[in-house]
């Protein structure tokens, strides 16, 4: 989502600590970032939350990103290319020595979800035909606008067309299927993904306007997967003082908690909120907001967390 960092006030400190666990040696999803497009801290933010990060008193949080990892074959695919791409790739390589980036699936053309592609160009990695999976409008956006079009022309990336509800078979381990979701589609359509592993599956929906605007029942979709990484950008209405939050629509976590209240405990536990704005109190591990989410049976995405597939 495209938001100006200097208008996001009212944030708080004490972010959740990064999980430190050994990497899985089986197919999995690894969380490489949990923050909203502008990351944490945000540019021009001098409030206590970001000040604490600038002063190295609490950990930074990278922008929302998942890696689909096949350790046996030393291959990985990213879901979104964020402004933190170089750090996320380094983290992935630290966790899985010898891993190769095999492709990138893009959700949409807001700044936190594709601008990391710049690191694939000749000014940086100078990659050769890295597969970038994109929907029709997203593909056209990259082909038609510099500097992204240069990546195509120089064959740093090779665009792989996607179609809504059409499955891509990556290898004998993984299948990926995009599906359209309603969002502020100024430059491209917006998709979430269904990720299928050898034994388990996951949803990834980092951005959506409101669950009620979608032509599918999110509760039913959750029941059909093992994990669901869902838009948790804001905890509640009024989180950004002086802003009309209807202009930046997302399902407030409070709304999602109410919507999912009738789910069975096992289905609630599948839900991992992700894509947190720096104003979101859920970033505080011991905040009332974070504790409320956990108490009600849901989960919160954490960098380096791994989910077996």
C-alpha cells in the first residue's frame, strides 16, 4: 500500500523479539518480514517507537515477506520483493546456506511489494532471468515503466504471467495459485496466494480493503488450509491521529477478531496476522493488543518463524 511515512503518528515501543530457531530441513514457509510497506522504523518518524529502533534499543522489523523454501533442492521463492530485499535475501542465505533464489511472486504494485526488484539490476546483483511471477496489469506495469522495464530489457528478470485461480506447478514439492482480492489498485490488480506443499498449505493475503468486500468467505478459506498469513496492518480505527482511515482501508485486527470469533480453536490457531504498520500496538509483545490476540486463540507472525509444508 502507498502511504507517506511522515503522516503515520501515534506509534509505540517495545516490538516483539525475533524468534531464534534452527532452520527446518524440510519444505517450509519462512517469515522474512512482518511490517507494513515502509518498514519499522519509518522515515521521518521521531516518536518513541521509531526512536527506540533508531537508538538500537529495540529490533527493527522488515517489510512483510514470505519465503517458500525447498532445503533439499537448495531452492527458494519469495512472496513480494520489498524495500528490505537485500537484508531478507541475506537472512534467507544465513538460515539456509547454499540456497538459491528461484523466483519471486508479486502481490501488487504498492511500494512495499515490488520495489526490491531494483536489487536485481545491473547496479546491484545483475541477475540473469530470475523468474518474476506477475498478474497481467502488474506485468504490464513492469514492462511499461522505468526503471523496471530495464530489468526486462536487460533480461535481469523473466516475467512469468499469472492468471487468477490458475495453479503454477513449481516442482514436485510446491504449487502456487493466485486469487484476486479488493484493494486500492492504482497501478495493478492485487492478489493473495494459496501455497501448497507436500503435506500442508497456506494462504498469504498481506493487503485487502475489507473482508466483506471480497467475493469469497475468508472464514471458509481458512478452514481449507493449515496456515493463513492475513492483513493485520492496523489494530483498530483511529490508530493514526488526524487521518481519515477510510482512505487507507484494511480490515482492522479488532474487526477480524470479531469476524473469526466463531471459528473452531484449531482454525483460529492457523491465523497469523502480518503486515503491521508502525502505529500498530501488536508490535509490542506485552501490549494489551498483542495479548488479546493470543488470548483469543490467534497468532502473530514473527521474523524467522518457519511453518512446515
